[in-house]
């Protein structure tokens, strides 16, 4: 009797430890996620970029407005293209010290893209208007970094995935029109 | 007999629990320069490694991911921990107490090349490896796998995103590898060319960067790679998969991944871009000629 009791106690202890660790692991993961979110939210506001940057202002939207939909404010669609000279200066300063990392001018651009793409994921109208701006950015050959053109092109193609019925046709046509260097870069991103 | 069985069961339960405990602790086994790096920054780095460990990659992760031995974030953590052993500071030249605000991080392993050239190839009796302060001692960079990475001010800048910081680790870690030692001819470029150009064989040791080609926005700067599976490739592959294959990333994280991936990809020579356009390129060499622990004095 005592032996079987000690076996039961052993099993009980094992189960309790296993359960405790599972809970602890879950809590750790939850804390990690909270930390990640906090890190992202603690980013300070974007700095104002010099006036020499190119800002894409979309033409008054050709997108049809349906009933009960708030019209899109063109300012909501604006994004500023990083200046290649600023990019070069930032990289050179960092590389002089053998450092690596994303130049701030590209980070700021990517943060603006994130905000725009989140909105576009929710609204086909916004996405359709944004598509035009992204296409214009991707097709710029003057004074525009290939990285920036690639980000614009890839996001334009993603909009076609977000809203296939509204955008996929335009996205497919756009994909077919990509210049060779841009096409290679876009494909290298998995698109 | 039953008592022995009961004891054995209890013991195995405890062992299983302990192994589970080990599995749930992704904290890196790197050593910090606790004299120079505040606890808050050490915690930030640990949080970055933990965040990396928590990233989940879906089935569309690409086969370039084999650079990190597998297809999960845990594989990348392993790749990092094999190559980063000491975290110190990348201080300003004129003030060793301040982090260089322009750098994210720098792996000092590349300094091995010059030391190796002077000591082993030129037989210079005065050749000494670079030493870096670490806690109350010095670390000698006697080979790239010493794994000393100095953190710069850009790393701790609140504007820098966590994906940028993780991408920096992935990039810097690759500078810890030297699959084969270069010969005198490979190294002679270092002497004749102050820009640090080395032959392809020389570049593979610590995956040194080379000047970007004509027509590149960074033409002439030591900010490009021409050999496969180097530091920019490592960053590109990681960041691309954060963007394309991460299943628990936010849109902001994905865009940060896309920006890093496009920037890293832009640093690859055209021949290298061609290399990666092959769906199954030649496998990377992940060894290093000497993975001994660091020598301290």
C-alpha cells in the first residue's frame, strides 16, 4: 500500500511540476509579446525630413466613392521618398566605423509604409488610391533609390493580394511592366 | 522493487521537468561587459534575442534559410550564439566612455586579417592582435570566432526598431566566420590598397566588405559584398523572411523586414544577385578555421 502511495505521490509531483512549467512558459511568452509591443510603441515620432525630399501627393482620387463612405483625404496617402544623398551620407557615417544597420531615412520610410498598408488592408478604396502612388514611386527612375522603388512595388503587389477583386488586375499589369532591375529586386523579396 | 520503480519515476519526472525548464529559457549565453554596458541595455539585448526566438516562420520560408542551419527562429538563435560570445561597446574615438552614436554594432573579428597578415605571413615579430576592453580585462582578437561585438549608440536609439536590431546581430554574426585562411597573395591587397580590398579568398575570411561598384549609390564605399553567404546576405535572408514568411509579425515588423531586406540586397554585387536568383544555389560554408574560445589577458 505504501509503495503504491509513493508511486502516486511521484506521479502527482511530476504532473504538478509539468503543469507549473507549462504555465510559466506561457507567461514568459506573453511577457515577451508585451515587451515587443511596448518596444514598438515607445518609438519617438518621426523627424521632419528636409524640404529637398520628394513627397508623393496623389491626384484627387479617381476612386469611386460608395454611399456611407468617408472620402479619402489626399494627405492621408502622402509619403515622402528618401533622398539618395541623405541615404548615402547616413551609410558613410556608419560604415566609417564598420557598423551595419538600416539608415534612418529608410527606417522612417518603412514606418510610414506600415501605417499606409495597415489602412489599405482595411479599405479597398484606400488601397486602390494608394496603389496609384506606389506604382508612381516604383516607376520613378530619377533620384530614387532602388530599395525604395522595390518597397513601393512589392507593397503595390501586396495590395492586389489584400483586395483581389478591386486591384489584382491592375497589379498583374503592373507586374508585367516592371523594368528588369526592379523586377529582379522584387522577385528577390519573394514577389 | 515497486519502491525502486517509484523512485525512478520520480527522478525521471524531475529530469523531464528540468529539461523542459531548459527549453523555456531562450536567454543568450553571451557575456556582457557589465562595466560599460548598463543593465538596461543588457536587458534590451536579451529582450531582442527573446523576441527573435519567439518569431514564427511559416511554410513559405525560403531555402536560403539554411544559412542558419534550419528553418526556425531557434535555428537563427543557435547561429548567433555560436558566433557572438562577448558584447562590449563600440565607443567614440575621442571618448571611450560614450557609445558611437552612428553605429548599431561592429564585430571586431575582421581585425584578425591584418594581424594574421603581419604575424603569420610577414613574420613581423611586433605584430599584435587588436585588444578591446572588456570588464576589467582585455580581449585579444586572435581570430574571428572570438565573437566580440561592440554595441553602438544607434542600437540603443529609441527610434531603432527591434527588427533592425535583430538584423544587425544576424549581419554581425557572419563576420565571425573564417572558413579558410587566406594566403599571402590574397592578403597583399590589404597592403597595396588602403581601401581594404582583398581577393575573393581573402574576403571569405570574416566576410569582409568591398567597395561598392560604379553606378551604385554607395560607389567606392566599403559597404558591399561580392562573395556568397556573407554578412549582407545573412541580413537579407533573415529580413526577407520576416517580411514574407513570419506568421506572428505585425505589419510594422514586416515593413521593417522589407526595408532591411531591400537595403541588404542592394549591397550585393550583380553577380551575387544572380547567384541568389537560382532557386537552389550552392550551399554555404558555415565553418570557421578555429572556433576556440577567446584568449584573455
